[in-house]
């Protein structure tokens, strides 16, 4: 599991990827806030905005990261 989580954040060059780190943080924030709201029984009037920004933003961040990686391939990339 630890290796899987490391592979989510580190890029093919062995360095942490900023866009992947941002997406993982957004997803973890979404899970924690959602769990808090469910476990405490509280409501949040603008939860759908939060969910859309954290999940949709994470998706767009990943797509942007892949675009950057494909447009500016680093040494050793076979694209």
C-alpha cells in the first residue's frame, strides 16, 4: 500500500509531482470533510460546491499535469 501511494505522487523521473500532490491532497480533504459531515450528522449549505471543486479540481489538475508532461518530455521519456 505504501508503494502504491508513493507511485501516486512521484513521477517517472523519481521526483515528486506537484500536480499529483495537489490532486491527492484535494481528494484526502474531500474524504475527511465528507466523513466528518456524515459522522456528526451536520449539513453544509454549499457542500456540492466543495465536492465539485475538490474532485473536479483534482481531475483537472491531473489532466493538466499529463498535458505538461507530454508537451515537455524529460530525458528518458519514450513519448
